C-alpha cells in the first residue's frame, strides 16, 4: 500500500506580501508580509518536508533523489513542478521568465519557467497584467527606453475562479489584492522589467532590461485555457490547462467519489472545504502527493481541489 505524502509548506517574506496565508488558510506565517507559500516544492530555495509516515522529516528533493520509484522512475535532475499560493498585498513587479533553452545557457543550466494562475481571491475590480502591446522587438525596445509603460502593458480585469497560462516570454504581473494558486515548472528565474519606480530600503530593486528584451515574445499571444469537464456522480473535474510541462485540473467535490491516480505522481491542493481521502481527514490548505502506482482513491466531503501532474 503506497502512502500519501503530505507536505509542510515553506513560507517566503516579500515586500509585497500580506497576511492572508494566515487569515484565509490558517498557516503559521513568519511575518505580516508573507508573499508566498511554497506548498509542493523540491526546489533548493524552498524544499518541502514530508509530514507523515515512513518518510516523515525527509525533504521532497531527498525522495526525488533516493526514491524515484515514488515518481514512476521519471528522468530529470529535479522534481519538475512547484505549487505555490501567492498573497499579493501590493503589486508585484512587471516581469518575464525565460524558456528552458534560454535559462540553460544564461542561468547555469536552470529550467525555464512556464507557470499558470488560478485566482483564489481578488479585490472587487481586481486586475492583472498579462501581455504587452508592442508589435515587434523594435517597438518593444522603443517603448521601454521611453518608459511608455502604460501604453506597453496590458491590464485586464479578473474574477475569482479565473485561470491563466503564462508561457515563457509573457510579460506579466500579479496586482494588489490577489491570492493565487500557481502551478509552475520548478524554477526561480525571473527577469524584472519594471518595478513602478518603487524603492526597497531606499533603493530600487534591480531590473533585468536586456534579458527581458531578449526573452519577451513579440507580438504577445494569449493562450487558450480551460478544456473539457468530466462530470462524475459526486464531482466535476475541469481541465484548466494541458501543456508540455503540466496538466492542471480543478475538482469540485460534493459527496463520495472514487478516482484513479494513473500518473507518475499527482499533486493535490485542497483550496476550499474539508473531507477525507481514503479515510484520512483533509481540509483547506492541505497539500499532498499521490505517488506512482497509488491506484484508486476515494474522496469524500465538500471540497474544491486543484491537482497537477506531468
Ligand atoms: Zn511569474
């Protein structure tokens, strides 16, 4: 019988962070500016620890290195995905991520970063930055050098439950008042294009204009998200995205439902409600992995869940 791997999140204090990871999720947070909960991560900058069972106290990266059978003997140097909850009390900088190819050459062999956002909460009239209005690289360079940020950047309204895929090369920023579940490649490479001319301890945070211009895709193209929805007796499973790097689904459960874990691993985050998985209590804010070969599992309760696999 394979064990479910429950994870202890790692928290990050950020100048733009707030306290909703405590007030909404009940986590013990390190400061009133806690911006990120790294909920399922084996990244060296925030490696989660297993909370239960045979592997209690071990890190996820340790399991990846020493018990690859838990992940279906997948190849690769690092556990490929990273799941975060982000609480933006203030605007994040306008940024862009490289793809694998660019990161490999310019960032010491790191992975690039494709990420996606599921909006958990936002202010009334909430907004987000995705994309830009430059038709080609020359116009992009011109608009950046002339600081025509408002003209360059695309801002769009958001609502709770919205979902966005952020491909490498996409200009993007989370804006104040937004709580997001982010599923991404396990990478921490960000190029900051514009930081609203803010000061951090009296100094502007560094920008990475040249690398940003290198990687920004021109013109911007939106990615289509939200695929088919499977209706089962007690749950509805909606495919939010299926991409080269991950598939992300939303599960809305009300009752008892048997499902199949047939992937090399399945990341699961409970975002609303409470219930049980195979008789184990689970609730909002829990994150766990169903390992390879886990097979059939039974969910019970009223919950909203986001799952991801490769
Ligand atoms: Zn990003």
